[in-house]
C-alpha cells in the first residue's frame, strides 16, 4: 500500500511532528552534557578526558547520521528515515539511562547521535515541503521553538533532580525515551512529502541515474555557494552553542563556584524568554522584517560572548551567555540556518546538503569535545576567545554573504487533483 500523501489542510501537524527532531536534539545535547559531565561523573568516576571522549562520540555519530540520513531521505522519501531514526535514538537513550559502567556510555552516545543526526535534516525538509508557499519560513522556524522547549524540559527536570546525582541522570535519559516513543507512534500516520514526490517524478531518468545527476549539481553554481555559506555560518555559530550546551553547568559549578540547581532555574527563565522570542521570529521570518531581527540576534550573540573572552569566567560573565546567547539565537544562528537551508537548495538535494552541512558542523563540535574539557581546566580564556572569533565569522557570513545568494527554481507545486491521485 502506498504511503499517505501530504494534505494541504494539515501542514501544521506535519510541521509539529517533524519539528520534534529539534526538540530531541536540544534535549539530548543539553541532557547529555549535564548528565555525563556532572551527574554521572561521581558514580562512574569520569575524568575530563572520558567526558570529552563520550560527548565527542555523540557528535561524530550525529555527523554520520546526518550525512547518510539526509541522503537516504532524498532518495527514498522522508517517512522511512524519520521512523527508523527515532527507533535508533530511543534505544540509545535507553542505554544511557541504564548505564552502570563507563563503557555503556559510549554505545548510548553513539546511538543517540546517529538517530537524531539522521532525523533532523529530513524532518526540516519535510516541514518546509508541507508548508504553504508564504508560510515555509514560519513552519521551519517552529522547529526552533521546539528546540527551545527541549532545553526547557531538561532544565526543569534537572532543577528538581540535579541533587540526586546518577539517579537524576537516569531520569533525564528515560524521559527522552518516553518522548521519542510517543513521537514515533504519532509519526506512523505522517504523510509523505508531496513536494518530494513531485520533484522525484520530474527528475531525469535516462542514461545517467537521477541520484548521480543530482549529486553532481551540488558542486555547481549556485548550489555550491549556498552549501559553503550555510555550512560555514552554522558551524561557526555552533562552536559556541555546542560548548555552551555541554559545558555551561561545568563552567558554572567548577569555574564560577555556583550550584547546578540555581543555574538550571536561571536557564529555565532564559529559555522561556528565548521561546517567546522564537515565537515572535516565526511571525516575521517570511516578511521584510527578517533581516532586522537577524541583525539584532547577531549583535546579541556577539555581546553574549564578549565578557567571557575579555574577563574570563565568573557568574556574571556566564549569565551574559545564559540570557543573551539564547535570546540572540532565537533570531540568528540555527533558526536562520534552518530557513536558508530550505530556501537555497532544490528539493531533491535538500536532505543531502543539510546532512552534509550538519555533519561538517558536528565534526567540528566533536573534535572540540575531545580537547575542550581539558582546556577549560588549564586555559579557559583561550576557549572563550576562540568562541568569540567564531561568532564574528558567523556574523560576517550571515550578514554579508548569504543575503546575496539566489534561490533555486523548483517544479510547480502539485495541484489538489494530483494530491488526491497520489494518495489513491
């Protein structure tokens, strides 16, 4: 039986279920950072080197999952990849939640990284393709609202169970298993992307296989410039986001002398503000106001890292990041990358190129995870200056390069009659 086909009357349902990939991404990123670097550390005897190795495994496997999952989503459809990816993620989170020895952290981190890595580029493509033409940006931006909800949910859990140590870490991971299973059940009836079906039917079928033709297009103008620009923009912004997500609790407790539960409550307040800002951004992302908000977000991100780079770690300088970085990243950084990655890439290359840029981004994050824990104990200012320099590069690419790129031409959208025919 043919899979269900997307109906124009239910795009928001598709966007919500697809956007849960972003929820699980942020929840897994922040939850793993807190659980492994702080809550599991005492019971399992984790050193900074082990913590960095485990988190690096998660990031490297995310990169692999994004690279192959994005390509598979372009070749075989969105629904199959979204289903399998969640199964892999849930198994990995269950392994992390059951960890009683250090070695168990590695397969758990690898499986969660593979699952969410494969899920995210395909889910974003599906959300974009299910949306009406004038609401594509807002529906993709909905995933950023869900990304914020993932952080809030983890921080709320930590604010109540952070004092428990390892049992608190297990509660975090098993809550992720529950969410993943629920989303998986709801996604079973998720329709296939009609835009993907239309583009696939219009692809060439003679001589050279369509997949080879499309892969070659990535290295031609203007697509190659779009891939390079969005990849550099996302990767340089993510250096700060990744380190903040994984090691914010470490900075607060070890370098600034604070306690984890206070930080979690402050982070919840900051993330609620970010959530409201993300909702606001959804209302303007498809309008002429997008550039103004993007510029504001970029400035806030730069200001958020400046005190740490200039003065080093203190509770005050960390609070700049806690509040201003997440607020600025509601208007710039990942939400802009998600929108641009849909607008600048043709349908049948969308998952592939997003997977590639996400993989590039997470490989950098994984490489840093191998050395950052040790550097934070020996030369923290070097880390903070490096983050600020990356934020400057991201700002220049986002404000000066990407706005000059051109959008690709796509096949005409399918008519209602075609949709009905495809679902028959």
